[in-house]
């Protein structure tokens, strides 16, 4: 964390670009003492102040921690991460884009490097104002009144979407009002950077309307596709997790006690495991069999055998 926070203390923002995000996400919990980088990256989304304590070094204080993350991930790795991840809203902060395959076609128009250089030059020329104490601070870009009305209507629409979602998709949808506000400012700055408009002093209804349309017509459908494996009713989500555990551990039979002791994400409590068992039994993926009582007495743990087809499909 320190290597990201240290240079960030003097910059308005940082972009982290990774070809493959799966390794980066899984590496957040690599510490032997049980520590994790996830709290840092959760804070990096909000643009608030943050301090990093480093053993043997002076702490680093960041007034405005803002880090963008860009990268790719294979669909199978994404499914695995979604099924194993705790819902701490880190994945909900990403905008997954999973379009249909593009047609194989040679480009007929080249990109305009002069236009790109000019636009980036204008964006890089932006500077934050200085407060009374001489500190840099962000400037406030308010919403126009009609844009506020549209934002209120969009928030109600998001509430309706939330009613039909669960789990990780619900967390993503909960971020959409704030995301649309961010995008509306981005669109306004893009218009200005391209030389077609004045520097935005307020968020207009045109820019917020475009942002809300982008969210509803493109980003939300992309998220529904990406989160499909982790969506659905609670029992179905837990059942998918249990199938993933069975395959990864190569289980041909198991008891409920064994599964609970494995502390698999989303299956560590009986309240989570029992609905999964019901779903898989109804689908003939597992079957309950008699389990003799232990010699020392007590109630036997429930024993299940696994349909061999579960493992054949993986071969």
C-alpha cells in the first residue's frame, strides 16, 4: 500500500493498470498474519483522506486518496472470484464490461493522435484551487436544478432495480446513483477537453441524462451478465458455491460437519449450507445416505454422496 500512497500524497490521482486483475485481487490477502489490502482499496474509491502506517518508516498521509483501477480478467476467473468472495463491496466498485465478440474487421479509420494529445493536454492542465491554509482542494461542481430532479427520479429507478436483485449484483446496483453522478462530471469534462464546450461550472441535465442512460442501457446489462453466476436466490447461490467446493476438493462424499469446518465463503454457517443442500438434492446432484452414529455417541452428521457426473463435466 505504501508504494501507492507515497507518490499519491503529491498528486491529484493515480491510475493502476493491470493486464490480469485476478492475481492482483487474490494477492490482497497474501499476508501470513491475516492482513489484507482490501480496506485500502475500498478507501481508494472514495477520494477521502487516508493514512498508511509502515513498520520502520514514517506514516504517509494522503489528503485525497483517489486511485483508478483498469484491467482485464478471464470469465472463468471472474466466476471463481465471485463465488469465493465475501461481499465487502470491493467488486461492486468495478464496472464490468463483457460485450459480445466483435466482428473481425480491419479498421477503416485511424485514430486522431493530434485530437487525443490536445484533449489530454487540457485535462492535465487542470489544477485544484488553494484554500485559506494553502492546501489544494477539489472544486465543487453543483447540479443544475433540473438535473437534480432527474437524479431524484433515477434514484427511485435504482430502488426498483434493487428490489429484484440479491448478493453481489445488489451491491453493484446500490452504487449506481453515485456512479451516475461521477459519470456526468466525466462527460462534462470530456466535452470541454474535446474543445466543444466551456469548462463545466455545473452538472447539466444533458450530461446527467447521458450518464443515467449509459448506466441503464449498457453498464447495468454488462453487470447482470458478469454477475449471473453469483446472482439468483440465496439457495441457488449457495448451491453454486457448494458445487464449486465439491469440484475443487474432489469430493465424492461429504458430511455437513466437514463442509462447515472448511469455512468456505458463503458456506461457513448451517443457515447458508442447508438451503444449498436442498437445492442440490432436488437437482439429483447429491443424495443423502445413512450415516452410522459415532462410537462415542451423539447425533451423526448428515452424510451425502455426490453424483459422479459433477466431476465428469469438469474433465
